[in-house]
C-alpha cells in the first residue's frame, strides 16, 4: 500500500518530460499507474509483477524524515491518504468497465460486486483495482507471475477479481506472511499479525526457482544423527518403493558380498541406480543378515526444506533496523528478494506499480533484474532515487531512467497546473530540502533545508515556492518575516517565473547570515528560478544535509547486468 490514488480515474495531462539519466531498461515513472500502464508498457513485456496496493484502511500514511540532528522526526510527511469514497469518478470507471472496457468475465465480477456491496467505498476500491489488474495481466509475459500483497480485510474480494482476470485455474498459492509479532490486540478478537499474498500465473508454463528454508537445529539433531569419518552428517532413508513395482523386485548383491532381497513393493530405484549408490559409498548395510538395505542422505547435499505457503521466517522491519526508511508500510527486503528469486531470472523485468519507498526496486537491482517502478506521488519518486543512491552510490543514476518529472520549464509549468503540491515538493527536492508536512496551512513554508551551523548545531533555510505568474515584492517581504518569526537562519524563494526588479531589491536588502562554524557569509534571503535550478545553479549556502533516512549501502556485484 504505497501510493495515493487521488487521480486514479482522471486522465490528467502528463507534464512535458524526457528521460532523466542515460537510457536504461530499468525505469521509474512518476504518474498514475493506470495511465502509465496503458500508455507506456507494451503487451507481454514484464516477467514478474509485485504490487502492494492500499488496503482501504482509512488511514493516512506518512514518510518519516530525519530531524536536523539525524534522528527520526515525530512530525511526519503525509504521503497519501488511503480513504476510499464512491464518487463520480468511481461511477464513470465502473460504467466504462461493464460496458465493454474490461473482459466479459471481469465486468460480470464487478457487476456482481455492485449487487453484493452496493455503491460504497469498498466497491470504489475494487473498481480501481480491477482496472489496474486488467492492465497488469496484459503486460505480463506468458511465463510470468503476479504477487498481490494485501491484508485479510480485502484479500477475499481481491481473489474473486483475480480469478476473473487470470482465471481460477491460474491461481497458484495464497501465501500467509507473519508480518509482525504477537501484540496486544484491541477488542475481543484474535491478534492480527499476518498479511496475505495471492499468487497467480499467466499460464501453466511459468518461471519457478524452488526456494528452501534451512533445517532447524532440532531437525538436524533428530534426523541427521550419523557421521562419516570425514565428519559429514547423514541420515538413512528406506529403499522401499511406496507402491507395488513388479519390475523392481530383484535381488541385489552389494559390494560387501551380501545379496539383499527387495521389499514386496520392489526397490525405489533400478539396479543401475543401486550400483551407483554402492560405488559412491552411499549404501548403508544393516547389521542383521535379514535387515533392510538403506541409502545415505548427506546434510551437505540437501538444500533444506522446500518453502511452503506459510512464511514465518522473515521478520518485520524493526524500529532500529538498518533498512528502515521510515515508510510505515515498508516491507522487508528479504521478502521481496524471496519473491523475485522464486519467479524471475537474472536480466528479466520486475514491475511494481505501487512502488512507494522502492523495496521491490531495490531488491530487483540487487538480484540483477531489470525493473519498472510506478508511483503517483513525487515524494515516493524522490525517496526511491535517494534510496538507490545511498545503497549503490551515485553511479546508480546511470542504470535507470526517470520518466514523468519535468526536465524543462515547460514541463515544470505542466506539473504546476496538474498538481501544485507535487510541484512544490519537486521544487524543494531540487535544493535537497524537506517538503512541507501538509498541503494547507503552511504559513508560507513549503520546505526546509538543514545544514550544520556549529559543531553540534544545525541551521534551517526556509523554502517558499511560487509557481504562479503574478510575482511581487510582498512575497519576499513575507519570506523575510517568516524567517524572523521562525528564527531560521536563511530563506530561499523558488519561482517558476523570473522575479521582478522589486523582488530582487527586497532580497538584496534582507541582510547577511554568517555561519559561526565556518565563518562563511551568505545572503539572508535568496531568489532562484526553476530555470536556474534546472541549469545546475545551487543556493549560496552551506552544504545541505539530505533529509531522508539513509538506506544502508549494498555491495555491488562485479557481474552486475547493469
């Protein structure tokens, strides 16, 4: 559940944009995933899809930023509001789907849901998801799989939709993941500690790499009780065939000169295999003359226990885990690595259409897969870019392209008219600032830049963003007043249009800030245009402290495909 669906049904115009970075098979899209899927992803072009959509839980999800001291902030940045409402947009999408905009089986399922639930918020959620699942099925290769991560409040509805989209025969598994440990639940019920992951395949010929869990110490001690002289542990296994096989009922004379009689069902293998076991020293000869011949299974030869559909061995992300980024719905990277390793191969394409803080993207990169991530909030796109940089170093920017964010002033203007708040967040990110916490009531503050102002002290630059054409000196005076009122060190005004002469004069008379730690002096208030920032110009100030919680560096494999 990693993104806002605020414009899920709207066919909003895209900001004019081109690729950021060098051409790459890996792509990060800013935009509504339904629109991106329809306009940018071709049929049968993706090998594996993982999605963790909102669960209709009526919660606001937030991204935590660091404070100036590097500690997680108590105040949070509102990333998206997971509150569903049946609206005119929902009605329009529903009508389009049942009138030919979706396969017959899907439209019938949605229509049946309408009859069961009525036009309520749950139906709005299912309609939005159905439209996307139809597109995800289209872009999935015949050998591909889709993992849909959800919680039990929505899983039963979503499974019906998935059966309609993929066909019930393509249902592979329902995985239960213990996402948290036992805790005190509210009310009279059993504690809610699990999530559901529904797994479907496009066809019966799907990619599968069997995964294993390690044997427990207790299991090893109980069953692998014997040792070879070289220290190898082994257990003994019967050579009895589980069902009658007359063709395998033959006496067998082993290398020890003893002839062993088969079980009435016959041996579990033919004589050639028995001879090979004997030559390899893997036969276990009984001490009694009439004892059963056994075969040795060595612990070193066993990969472990085949992974089942109950996953209890991947712990949730702890409060102080190295991989924790402060995203409340963040999943452990081990979970995504297991899914990606199971259902894709190196060099194949992994898609996450609700990529949030980028765990699936990070896991795909680490496992030498190409990837496609989509998110409708610019905050998530910025977070993912910085996560990848922290994890793999600045050169990672050459391994993927970003699409949908402005690369020129015309694109910035389009973003401002499409989504003014994301325009502000994007502008603040250009100067490595922390976006404002709320969309309204910002009191002239659209973001803050942190920097070191003393040995153990930190200063603040108040950022104000103006995207309109009507600029005037009062905007600079307001920023000066905000800097004084908040006791910040400096102020930065970012404008989409060129500032007026009066604005420049007001900024020039705002005074000077001197950093006591370095002795450097800077203008108290500065004005930079979007054009200047996109040309590479930076604010005249101490080096900013990046606001996001840093991801732990990951080793880069020498044989990386990227």
